[in-house]
C-alpha cells in the first residue's frame, strides 16, 4: 500500500499532464483557425488576392471594389460618378439583391464594370463558421443568380466581411472562382463620418491598392467622390482584374 498510493498519484498527474497538453494543442489550433477565418488578408486556408500584381502596380493602377449592392437608391449614382471620371470598378453583388434588381446588374456590366460574387444572402456574422454545404449554397446560389442575369458567371468572389473558413476555397475552385479581398478600406459600412473614412483610406492608398467601398449606404456617393478625387490628386488610375468580374474583359 505504501508503494501503490504514490504510484496512483503519479499516474494521475501524468494523465492530467496529457490532458493539459491536449487542451493546449486544441485551443492553440482553434485560435489559429479562428484568426485565419476572421482575418480578411489571411491566406491560411488557400490563395487570395489582396493587392494588384507588381507590374500593374508599377503603372499606378488601383482597383476600386464596391460591395453589398445592387441598390436602387445608390447604385445608379455611383455608376454616373464613375462614368464622369472615366473610372472602373468591380461591384461585388449579393445574390438576393441582384435577383430583385436584375436591371441594375445588367447596367453595371453594360457600363464596363466588373460584377463579382458576394454570396447569396450575405451572412456576414457567421459566414466564417458555415458548413461545406452552407458555403456551397451561398456561393453557388449567387453564381447562379448572376450568371442567369448576365449570361456569363463571375470569376471573382469576395466573402462577406472578408471572413472565410477552410471550406471556402474548395467551393470557389469548383465553381471557377478566385477570391479577392483588399488592402485599403475606410470602414464606410460602419462609420458615417465621411471625412474619417477618407482619411483612413488615404493612409492605406497607393499604387497596387485594392480599395474596399460599400454600396447601399446613404453616404456611398460622398465616399466615392472623395476617393476619386484622391486618386486624381495622387496620379493613380483605376483598372479591372483579369476577367473583370462577369461580362467584362480585363
């Protein structure tokens, strides 16, 4: 008995040590995967584009991207402003909204802009946690809507809020899509202070930037006006990515 009790205690401590080690590994892996899922610039789960190719950046090119449309209250104004400045953008559209306003989707493409896939319902709060089947429904559903409206499917995908998990890349590959995020944003979907939004964009803006802006917010035209003036002042020009989006050659 003198020897059995210490042996049992030792075994218990050893077992506890293994459980502790397993817990550390589990939670460490969880933190890494969570960081990769909610960090838009993370390439942990597969390739993505967050800046222009070096050769195009060297020419002073940037890509304007506009998320969350189409919206009848703001999209036509944004299109007119882009036309007035001879600028192009990629509009990452939500499938459900596109189905309600197919004429706006066609107008975006008709005016020479790119159309990208921004999911069917834009579940921004939980897209990063969706199962493979749910990811497929969101991405393929939007792809079907936009392809049906335009006659050609998009080639670029942007996850809601930039969040994506390990299941997203296999899905978009199967659908012939590539993922585009950004490296320059002003949080215009959160902040209503246009000056603050533009100052933040200005700090990150340079040749090769992919600029994130939002449609369907009241101050979208004011933000776009400020960005276009900033581009003019800095001698930068807009372009479209390879494939353009949908129905536009880049």
